[in-house]
C-alpha cells in the first residue's frame, strides 16, 4: 500500500473472499496483494492469509483475518454514489443477493456484515437541493424505501407523490 491512510477491515478468515467480491462488484476496485503470516498468531498459523490489500471504488483497504473477536457494525459504512437506477439496482442486488441483508433508506449489509449505502446522486441532489419543500418531500419518500427508487424521488420533488 502506498496510501498514507488505508481503511483496515476485520474479517474472520475470509478477507480474500470479501476482497474478491468487492473487486468483482464495484468499479475502480481491485485486489492488489495477498500476504501470508510469517509465523503463528492467535487465530492462525504460519502461511495462512493474514492480510489482503484491495481497493473499493478507489478507496485503499486492507482486509485483516483477525478472527471472530470483532464484528462490523453500522458505525462504519461505505457510501457508494450511483448515476442511475440500473447502477443502483446492480450494486444493491449484488450485495443483498449474495448473502447480504436489506435495511432502510438505501442501506444494506454484505454477507460479512459490512454496511453499504447505495445512494443515487439524484437522491442526494433532491434531499439537499435549494427548495426546502421539495427536499422534505424527497426525504419523506426516501424514509419509506429500502433500495432507493429514483423515479419515486423525482416525482416527490415535483410534488407528484
């Protein structure tokens, strides 16, 4: 890793699987390196995969196979901005359809428990737009959704929902 700041994500032995999934799912993502432990450690043996260097949507990450001691929580998430409904659907369905779990307002978890917000740019523009009434309608519409439906957000902005 050459980045000064790298996100370290804890896994229970399946960091390579997670990194490969992210690389296959998100644009500008890749697995750069797999590092094996030079000696035994509390949750593994010499030669086991200890860390995986990868990027997720251009963000440098390291997956640490640290064992079952720590779990992901909603306190950390990746927010992925999408350009259209097709991209929103593809990413949402990839995460949820591969052992993940739906949540509210564009949030979901992958099968490793990592939280993602799949956020269409149209939603962000609507909720933080210059018209407070339109922003409130868009926000209220979002609050009823799991996966974000851009057409519904756009109708809410126009007052048609």
